[in-house]
């Protein structure tokens, strides 16, 4: 019997507990917080959390302090802080349109010209040190061993491309591991962790379900939260950078599509129209996570042992 055969056959039995896989998606990942709140309302706490990118950040927050309301409150406070704005997440397209006045279009053109110049001459476009600071501010700890819930974080080694799973056994700095998992290539420089450089875990595994299966015991479910999107059918990229972004979206969409089949329960908040760098409506995104989690609670409870 193959590994996949054993995984699927084991799903026919009731399970005790679950491993939670939180995917990447930038601002869409705020929905993770709503999911965590609903799980807590039903007295369901994950036995372990596997996070990728923004899922690593919010997963670490909850692993350190398994109180969803406190985590949400802390996240909201940090996003209002000046240090969060220092990330200066770029947006290559959609800054202005034909309905914008001439001053908006001029400012947009100037900003994009500066970004294109930097993209051609530098390897990163945002402050990586600020990313590490934000990771530290959010999670409030420096060691995986500080977590009350076992925590695993995905990242991709640079430049080899090997996918890595950080944990307490890795003996590395937690904020650096989180920052590495969030370091989108081309936006942030690779992050140094344990003497090696790493970038966004989503490059190889945007929805870390297979990694969660590696962590889960035979009697545990794998519950995944997919906050990814896919390219719009109605919007075509207008330049080379837009095309590269489109390619990344397509790759990510298919990685998640393939990964989700290996989860026992998939929670998918309706966040597809939120841009990855949009953190302006946190309450709305969190509520979308709540709604999706409520819908899947009957299935999750039914699959768990009484």
C-alpha cells in the first residue's frame, strides 16, 4: 500500500484531534483569524499548526497565545502602528485608472516608474528588516519552544529551491523564520535563518497540506484554510511586471488546487477579490473567515471522534 493509499484509507475512521494548515495570501490571510475564533468557540484547538507566509505569522500568534479574541485585538493594534506602514508593500498595477484625475494619474505614473527602475537594478523593493520587526511584534517571542501549540513554518531555501519546515527542532530564531516564510521574492530580500537564506514558503507550497500530513499522527485530521485567489477573467496584465505577477498567481492557484485534495477538511473564506497587499479592511476579512468556518463546522465535528 502506498503512502497516499494509507492516507485516504485512514480518513474512513473517526479521528482524535487535528493539525491546522494555514496558507499564504497576504491581506487575505486575515481570514485565518476568523477561522481560529470559530474553532475556539466550538472548543476545538489544533494539536499543531503548520503555517506558510501570512499563515505562518497568524499561526505563530495563536500558537504563542491560544486566545483568538486577544490575537485579533493585538493584530488590529499592530496594523494601526507606524511600524506596519514601513513595509511599503508595492502594487504594480491598478494605482490609477481613466476615471482618476490627471494628478492621480501623474502620481501613479511617477511611482510606477520608480518601482520599475528599482526592480531592474535591485533584488528587493521593500524593507526586509521591517518585515522581521513586524514578525517579532506580532508573535511576541523569539523561540519555537515558547509556543503553547507545536508550530511548524515553511520556507524555501535560496538559491537551491529546497522546501524547508522549521520547528522547535530547528533551533532557529522564530521571527526570522516567520519573516523568511513571508519574504516574497522580488519584494523582499531572502532572510538569513540559521546560516542559510530563505524566501516565501508559498513559492513551493502555498497551502501546506502535505507538510501538515507529515506532522499529523495517524489518528489526526488535517484541516486546511485556503485564502488564495486566482487571476481575474476580465483583467489582462498591461506590462512585463504584470505578466510576471499573473504567472505567480496561476502557479499559486494550481499548487493550492492540488494540495487541498490531501486535506480532510478544507475551509475556504470568500476572499478572492482582496489584493495580497491590502490590509485596509481587516474586520471584513476576519468576518469572511468566520463565515467559512461556521459552514464547515458540521463536517469537521462529524469527522472528529465524539
